[in-house]
């Protein structure tokens, strides 16, 4: 009826709402929180490389949303694999709150205690600490050994992780943004740690925010934000969001009950 009235009175139909898009000619592979799951990460890298090689040629880029370390068994391996991947293609890494805790643990024993309580034990084991050491050594003894076990070059690498990346109508961060602040005035503490004030905000945001930090069973597309942390360390599902033009799709590496890892491609075009 509305269309007929528009035609009768010579009115043009309302233009379709413009979908958010990344810059033309680019393809983004955005990976959620890895948390030491090198097995899932390796398979996802293989799947991304295959997808990119068999898709329309594009200026392809990879973004990791932070929390590469802790909780899973191979944090050191994940960081090493990321550095190697960066030698092959453009891979940018955002800092997560777990990288921040890791770096802080070198400064004072109490920060180390906090780190160990939130998945840091598994990280130190991946660098060469033994389970026996972790069980028998006092906190101060672990603190004293830490700089010898984790190379300074590794810490220098973690410091290079970015806080926010913007591409077209999207912004990529680890945790989220403060909805009350302009995109260029965000605090590092919010970008790495925010939760409820961001997640509960239903209004528009300056960009579509793609984030990790908060675990969802599946990709959570709320229009103003997209959460892609699918809890790899406990669910066995690691997610990559693929953005090209105004299109979205998903690639996931999923561990089965038998330990075998399969790749799932999901179409999330809007």
C-alpha cells in the first residue's frame, strides 16, 4: 500500500539502509581469543590461507583480538606461531587483558599472584616451568625465576600489541569501548577490560565494534557490536570473522570429542 501511494504521488522509494563495510578491495580475517589453543589456531590459519587463496583476489589482512595467552596449554607456542605468520602476511595483534596481566607479573609478586589465578599457571608451564616447580616454589621464588624463563624479547613483543584498529565502518578492540566517549578518546583500561557498560549499551556506536573478551556460545551480532570470543580454551571452538565489502561470514576450527579438529564455514551475509 505504501509503495502504491508513493507511486501515486510521485514519491521516490526510501533508499535502503547502507550496510557497514570495510574499505573496498580489502578482506579482513578477525580472530577471537585464542588462549593458548595452538591446535585450533594452527588449523584456523590453514583454513584462512586456503580461503584466501581460493577467493577473489584482495588486499587481505589478519587481526587478532588479543588474549593469545593463558588458560590453554600452549601460550608460548601461540605467540611463536603468530610471529612466524607475521613474516608471511600482514597480521596485526591487539592487546588483551591477559597480555596486560602477563606483563604486569614481571613487576611485583602480587601482580604475579593475580596472573597465576587467571590462567597464568598454564602460560608459565608452556615456557618451561615444571608442574613440580609451580607446586613447590613460593611465589617470590617463581617471581625471581620469571625473567630467566620468559625471554626479554618475548616481553618486548607483547608490548608492541595495539589497542584499537579501525577499518571503514568497523573498529576492532579486545573488550569493547566506553559508549560515552568518542572513538579517538577511549581509555586503554576500557579497551582491554570493559564489560557491562559496553555490553548493555543498545544504542548506536561510532563504529560497529568487533570484540572478544566476553565468551558467547556463538558469534553474537547485536548490530552495533559483534562478539566473536567463542571460548576456545574450554569449548574447543576458535572463530574468525571474515569481512569483505559489506559482507560477513565465519570460519571456525572446532575440536571434536575424539580430539580431531574440523573446519566450519558459516555464511553470515546481511
